[in-house]
């Protein structure tokens, strides 16, 4: 029987901020290629407890997003090699991420391959922005900019996790000023899907799963400086904006205008933008038919996604 985290105080609870880079957007077909976990224990400064490239056991894709190549991961550990380290890094923690729904799906898939099906309490740093009435849902760099946190979008897991961790600290201060002390009080601010996970218990230690942290040789990009590539930067900007806007399958007027402005100034050709839209739609189809079943709810979501993509400029079949 679980007791959950509902009654726990935010400032007394260990929180693990995680960031993943992947080969795509469909867990199973796509795999993790980089993981970084920053742990925030009560009364301590956030610290990186795990950071490494990961061999995806397939060809690397989405290199234009994260900059990782097949050569980069050739000697990197498999996720199975570091699963004990991952579990130990997150043990006893509530999980936080920027767009946690993306990271939690990939993390759950990778853990399940090692027989770990424990569901972890989590919350989304992207949705905390509107939850705190700071503005509309936005990209990580925009949220950081609004709160005076220096950060440039990098898609390097350790740098993104560090920025997300600083954002968490800013959120925590704002919550404290407003008298929001517990996860139950946080859940009352606005109803989002992640608050249901507050009924779950944090992940136990690795030993409880008969796992031992291996301290496998890790390959970190923490000090990596990406070369300036205007086309890759444009690709990343549009992809991040597109996936952020589509997260809830609803497009506000502000979001529509935001995407429109990005398209107008983007050096990417319209054919390239279409390919990104097609990638989003094909990934959704692959995710929904992975179990060889397409139910009415999944069909409804596909139709909504198609309408959203069409509204933003193009959808498959047009």
C-alpha cells in the first residue's frame, strides 16, 4: 500500500531533476542517448549525481536536435549497464523535469527493460510556469529568461538539467512566498495530470531491486561547447517550439502567433518544416499502434494532432 507524497513538505523532500536526450519521440522504437540527473536534497545545494552519454543499441537519430552522433556513443555504456546507478540517483526522490511527460515515458521504458516497473511521483517544470501564473506554457530558455536565469538552449543533458534545477529553486521560493508548503497544496493551484502521481511512493534504493551501482565508465558532455550552426539552431528552435505547443493538443492565439513568427524568420525551407510536422505525426502513430490496437481515444488524439499541425502550417495529407 502506498502512502504517496501528498502530505510531504516541498522543502523537506529530495527531488531529482532529470533530462534525457533521445533518438526520437517514441519510447521503444527510440532510445535514450544521454541522461543527466541533478539531485536536490533538503538543505543542500543541487548536485549532478549522474551524467553520461548512453549507447542506444541502434543508429543515432535526431542529431540535428542534440548534436550526438554514432561515434560519440560508440564507447558509451548501455542503459542496462547503468540502471543501478540511475535507480540509486533517483532513490527516495520526487522526479522533476521540463516537459516531464516526455522524460517519464522514456525513463519508464528503459527501466522496464531491466524489470523495474515502479511508477515514480513526478511534476512538470514546464507546467509549473502557468501554474504559478507566470505566463503561458513555454520553452525552457523562455522560462529561464523570464526569471533571470542565464541559459541558452543547448540540448546537452547536464546543461539543461542544471537550468531546470535553477528554475525549480526559483519556483520553490515563489511557492514559499505564497504559502504553498506541501505537494497537496501545490496540487490545488491548478489541475494537471501529473498531480495524480502524488499518490505514489518514490523509487526505493537500487539494492531493493537486487541492483548494484556499477560506476561504469561514463562519457559526459558537461563541458562540451557546441559549434555555432545556424541551421541546426533553427531546427532546434522550431522543434522545441512545436513540441511545446503540441503538448496539450490545444493551440492558443499567442502560441499560434509565436509559431508563425518563428516560421517567418526561420532559414529552414518549407519542405524541412513539413518534415518536422510529419515526424511529430508519424511518431504519434507509431506510439499508438505499438500494441497493435488503435482505440477511440487514440484516434481522437490523432485527429486533434492533425488539426493542430494543419493550423500551424501543414499536416500530412495536405
